C-alpha cells in the first residue's frame, strides 16, 4: 500500500529527525520542501517539483531504504509510524513555512561529532549554514546550480 504524501512526509520527518525536537524536525522538513521548490540544479532536474520524487530519490534519505551497507536497516519509514507532532510539522512545511536559518538549505546530516564540516558534500556544492540539534545544514553554492 502506498502512503498518501502527507503520511509519507510525516513518516520521513519522524524517522530522520524524530529525536531532534520540534525545531530539528522543522529544519529537516524545510530542507525537503526546499528541494521540491528549487528552480534549477539536480533536484529540479530529477524531481521536477514533486515531493514524492524528492522523498524517493535514491541515496538521499537513509530512512527510505530497507538495506544500508548490505545490512537490514532497522530505522525506516515503514517501522516508524508518525505521531501527531510529525503530522503537524508536515502540515506546517506543506503550508509553505520555513525555519529561519535553514530557509535556503538543501542538505543536512548528522556528523556524530561536535563540529560541522564547512563543505558538504565533498564536491563543493554547498557550504555550512547552521547546526540545529545534532544535524548540520548546508546552503547551495554556485556549483550546485551547474549540477
């Protein structure tokens, strides 16, 4: 059974940032919606403004795959049903809201260390913007728009 887009988005928010508090979840939701609305570059070319395509783009969200590194992934959207707060954050983002500080960010990740790398990914398509909870968030550079 395919989830409707609100359910899928709420599940991703819980799985990717459920332990990060409301601002952490809103930051992740902002990045996802930024990828939907970007007018150019890789996300525009591949996803064409479609939230479902953004969420299902291979290699983007660990929670969207059942196998990581050749091993079963215990933390997936299918194993983590959302709660009301996750629906609320999804609705907030779907309504066009953005968390300040990550309003233009297209990437995030948890470095599992206290310092965020200044560039992510290593190809130089983004620079560090802000840390929210355990996640580092990144704005696109000019190089991104050439992807």
